[in-house]
C-alpha cells in the first residue's frame, strides 16, 4: 500500500493549522499574564493545558508529533521505492525515516531535555539555560556531513527544499533555544517575551516539518511520474530499436 499525499495539499492544509495553533496559544498566554496571576475566566487553566505550545500532552504537541511521524511515513515510502529500484541511496532514505520517527517520539516525550540532566550529573557547565543544545549541535553537524553526498545526488529541486526545511526546523529547535534561554534569564518564564520566543520556536519547528513533508511528497510524486512515463514509452515501443530508455534518477 502506497502513501499518496498531494504536496500542495500539505501546505494549504497544514500551514494554516500551525499558525492558528501557535496564535491561539500565544494569545491565551498573554491573557493569563495580563490577569496578574489569577485565572482571567473559569476554565482558563484547562484551556491552557490544551493549547500551550511549550508543554506536553497538548493539541500543539500532538500536532507536532503527527507532523514528524508523517515525514517518517513519507520517507519510508520513498525508501521502499528506491529499494525496489536497487538505488544505492535507499539506506539514506531509510536512515532519514528512522531519524524522523525518533524525532516524533522525542517531541512527545521531551527526551532531549534529559541531555541537560546528564551534563549536570557529569559536572559539565555549558553556560546555557538549556544545556541539551550543547549535545545536539555536534550530533547534527556529524549527521549533516554524512548526508552531504546524498543531498548532492538528489535532484536540485528536492535538495534545495530539504535544505530550506532543515534550516527552518533547526533554526527553531536549536537556534531559538538560545533566545529562549536569554529571555528566561532576562524576563523570567512567566513573561510575554519568553512566551513570544517559545511561540516562534514552535512555529518554526512546525513549518520546517511541513516544508520537509512537502518536499518528500513532491519528490516521490515526480519520481513515480517519471518512472511511469518511461514504462509507458517502453510498453508502447516508442523507443528506437536498439536504444535503451532514459534512466530515471533513483535518488
């Protein structure tokens, strides 16, 4: 069974949802901050328990987990296609699928935050509010270096979209953590500044995941269409006798 998703549908459907979720969370947070420590209305605490972007077991958290899982499933579909074609890059697609499956699990469990506890237990002071970032950066750099040959082998359209999606996602997941740590130390956790930065961080992560899913779905759609066209020409006998059909790029 093939996972068929129209690339543009991902953008038109998921991007507005991401923006609305983050705006709802930020607006509700501002209302709470303006009430000077008291609930502004009955049921506000339960509302925040459902809408907070910087917390677990909330609607935005579930949405983020689902986005990353969608990326993993789309990557599995491409990995299966490239395996059947005998592509040398099938393991790279499979590795990406595993990475996104882990990221989906991590997003729901906040497992990465235990990195800060590990560093503290080892007596290592990173000087950062969120110490796990010090562990994440070298891991991401190593992974990026290992994936460079794969990126260069991809069609230019897909490679550029992957880079864009990765830049947006990492900019939120790691880059905004520095800003969030500064806001926490400067204005405190219960401040409009920290709430705003946290909202931007979560929005960038969501948008980055959506852009990546869009890029993978578009790559698979174009690849399968090109393969079908080649098969169609071969079946119709349109290729000159003795000539081989143009190979489809399997990356």
